[in-house]
C-alpha cells in the first residue's frame, strides 16, 4: 500500500481512525455510539497531527463496510466520502467484521456484532500468512445457526454479539468470547487487511452504501405499511 492511507470504522459503539505512513500506523478509538458524529472529524485531525501528515497528503481512504449499526455506518461513510470527493481519491471498503476477526490474532475467528432480536451479524474467517478465507459469509444468525453453518468450531469468537450470548459461545468454542474493547482499534486492522487478496471493494459514486446487514427499522415499518419496497432503499 502507498503511504498516507487513512482508515475509518464506525460500525459498532467503538469508532476508530488510523493512518499509515512510512513509519507505521497510528490509531485512535473512542467508545459511545452517540458520540460518533461529534468525534469522528476531530479524531481524524488528531491522528494526522500525530504523524505530521496533512489532509492534502492522504492518498486514499479505507472505510469499514459493516454490517453493523445503521447510523454509525452512515457517519463513517459520510466522513470518508467527504475526504475523497474533492481530490477524487480512491475509496475502499473492507468488512468491519473482518477487521474485528483480524484483531483477535488467531487462525480461525467468529466475529459477532449484536443485531438484537436474539441474533448477531456474524461471519467466520480463517487466516493464514497474508491470506484470509471466509468460512461463513457475513449474515444475520443466532449463535446456534452460525455454529451449524461453520462446521468445526473457530478458535475464538469476538464482538459484542459474542459477549451478549456468552453461554452459547462457550458451548460452541469452549473459550470465553472477547469483547471489542479488548481488540486493537478496528481502523488499524482495516489498514493491515488492505494487502489481503479479496478483502476489499472499491467504492465509486456518491450513492454507494455500506453493507448494513438488515434494513433499518424505519424502512421495515414503511415497507410493511405501504406493502412495497422503499424507493431507492439499500439492503
């Protein structure tokens, strides 16, 4: 990867920003989903100042692709699009779930974000050298459904969803789930994953949207009431 790439992740209650230069990666994170909108731009400026890089020196932006919080994802994507729009920089999306799995530092990982309703946004990944294989693609599951889809149990399960359904995870993996607060900032993991084959998608155009995992509650209610898909909805 070229130097001076910036990464942003706001898919969960932890928002994080990281920048990579010739001298390494610097990352910052903050907890509290209600603070994402207020904190994301100051965090960007803070990490850039720490490595003495200006906004004009950024060569591209990586953004967490979810699935996860509808509002959180939109905040991160809005910030990323604003950074790349004026200078026509490349914008790349990498799944936030994959970043959480990478941060665990083990061979096979189930990444689980809390999706409410007794479910998680879940996926299972296997890492080897500079390659990653998706054993179970990201979708909405109960823990038992994710376990059935994954076959052999992963070494570890991470994320707030794994913590919420701790007993089910223990029965499945035999190990305590690891929370997001114990992982490195996800934005730093996004930067590390850039070089992994097949992990990213290039984003073009202002209408591109992240992978939300499921429609927003407001969209579901509108479609139920009107009996048709919401115009221009993104699923």
